[in-house]
C-alpha cells in the first residue's frame, strides 16, 4: 500500500485506488451528493450555479457527477452539459446518442471478422505412373 496526503484536507492515508482523497473526505462528498440530490428533487428548475450556491458544492463536482451518470436530468430540465465530441447538449454521461452510435459502429467495423478459409483447389491426382531415375 502507498501512503499519500489527501488532496482536500492534507491528512495522510493509505491510498489504494481512485482519486487521492482520504476516507473522511470521501464520506463528506457522499453526504454532499445526497444533499444535492434532495435539493434537485425539491427544486426541479434549479440551474447548476443555483444548486452550487445553495448546496455549497463546486460546479465542477456537479458536472463530474453528471458525466459519471450519478445525476440524470429529465428532458424538460434546464440543466445540461456538452457532449465531449460534438458539443451537443446532453442530460447525463459524456457523449450524445449520435456520437455513442458512431463510436460503436466505428469499433464494430474495426474488428475484422474472420473470413471463411479460402478453399484451395485440390491437386488433380493423376493416374500417371512416375519413375525415379
């Protein structure tokens, strides 16, 4: 195991994986997530800056939760983020449906399917007798 300083509070902790944040700070972030989720349920038309201000959460953290698909908004919600490829407005995730489909099609076409083994024509067997000299 590796010992690191927490990025948020500076305390030492045993780092295993993920962001370098101590368990205490992770718990605080999860509590903030629950608070944000409840605020959004009560205030459906709230914007990202408004949610950030009321819940005392950085807008970047809100956008991270949206990209991770932890927060998903309905189509009539004013909240949205941009697709990472084309810039279209999306409600959750990293890519819009068109870019997802394009990526899937590109990956599928790049995987070459094994072609049927070409059959070599069988050598004509001749009934001729051969002699070695």
